[in-house]
C-alpha cells in the first residue's frame, strides 16, 4: 500500500509547482490536494494521511488550527507535518514547531527536491497513522546469523557472500533514507561519507542491526561502526574500482582491525558493478600499492595482481558481502543505464582503536 500525502496551499502557482514535483517523485503514491482550510480539514479527517504539507497562511486563516488537528499532542506526532510558507517570521516558525510541526520550510529558499527530501526524512522518522509497525518507517528486525560453514568460509577465503542477510523491504527502507542525501546535495551519483551521521534513523533499521549482530558474531566481541559511506556509481561508468586492499589506505603499521560489509540497494551483477574477490588473498599481508592518478589520492592499486582465481559476487536485493581489510577486491564498471547503489559499512572492536587484538580472521596477518 502506497503513502498518502495531503498538500494544502491556497497559492495557485506554489501549489502547482510543488504538487507537480511530488507527483513525479512519488508516482505510485497518492497526492491529495486542497486549496482551503475547510477542504483540507475534511480530507484530513476522512482519508488516511501519512504526511501533511501545510501552508500556514491560508485564505481562511486556518493554518494553525489544521496543524493542531493533525498533531493533537505536539510531543507525540502521529504523522510528519511539514510547514511550507512565505511568512518571513521565525517566531511563527518556532511556534509551528512547538505545536508539533516536523519541519518549517521557507518557500523562497525551498525547491521541489528539498521538499521531497524533507518528506522522506519525516516519513522515515515518524510512523504514519494506520500503518503496521513493520511497513513504514521501520521494518521487522530479522534474525539472520551466520552458520558455522559460513564462518569457516570467511576465515579461509577472507570474504563471504551472504544471501538473505535482510529482506527487500529492509533495503527499500534504506533507499528511502539514503536517496534524499544525494538529492539534497544536488547529486544523483558519487560517494557520500558518514551516512549514519547524516541519517541516524538508519541505526534503527533491520539492515544495520543485522550487520552489527553478524559483525559481533564474527568478532566474538562487541563492535562499533568505524566508517560508512554510500557508493552510487553512475551509468556507463568506464573504469570501475581497481584491485586494492582497504588496509592500503591506512598506515601499514596501523592495522585497521575491521570487518567490511558491502550492501547493494538493488540487484548487482557483472554488468552493473558487483564486487570481485580473490580467495585467500588476505593471507598475503599488505601488498605494495602505487598511485595511478595524481589527482586522486584514493586511486591506488597493487603493481601485480593474479586475477585468474577471482570470484565475482552477484547479489540479489537483501544480500551482501563481508571482507577483511587485507582481502583483494575490485568492482567492474557499471555498463547499464541505471545507477548502481550500494552502502558500505565498517565495524571495529568497541573501545579505543588498537586497544584490542585484531579480529580472528586477521589476527595473525600483521605480525610479519
């Protein structure tokens, strides 16, 4: 079942601009419209509304009353209310927030994409009324754990392809949280670091909690996030990501002591840039890497890599890979018409960096 967004605005031009944008971005959802407070209030009480976009300065001066109707208890909003207004009065904006508004956007500085991003964040953080708890915003937390055979494979090969780590619904939930980060930065592809800081609601997602549980299962100790990033590879990208070890981006005398999860946000194949690994390469230690682009300090690769035993890891939605910081891996170019979306998540032992021994899979690799 799709979401229902109620848009109330008496300004004809603003109304048309924002509603047209919402309909393009949410083609499978319902955009309900009202140009007056009376019609808006009727729709609010008659329909199931998941998000309300409200102009405070309505012709009948009913903006604040509708806000109070939508959020009877300001401290416990039942749906996100986004105030979208031309009123240049910060006192009014603050009053709207105190009355339960999720966000207040000033129209002269608000594009359609900014409104869309705000709606998506609001939907992710506030459960829409009438929805089951496992639909939106937070999916059911799965119970996936690694089998003893999977753990043995990880230690032997230095990587593991994990099928059904989470569900397609969980991945769709991640998309709802990560996609707006690119739109708000006026990009559709590229790399965004520290996604968890920008979208903290991800920490409550089934995908994140499952990854953390599996990291602790592999480590045998409590873990915490060391780093994460979203990797959106553009269509028809020519070069791919060259062979490398993640440890090469750090000082070789400072072991990363980490577990690296790579979670695609759509199916990945050899055509759109799935990861490739070389089994057992983590046993070689850190190889010398050289820079291949003087303008990009992260464009490094070993001088010689025997790829004759390389293993591609195509993944369905909900699956993922895990590897060590010394495992040689690469991603081929994205030769499709679509953006290849992925989220990389790195865990390390809880506590001060270097205070604990490396994880079992890499414990003996930094002693030579």
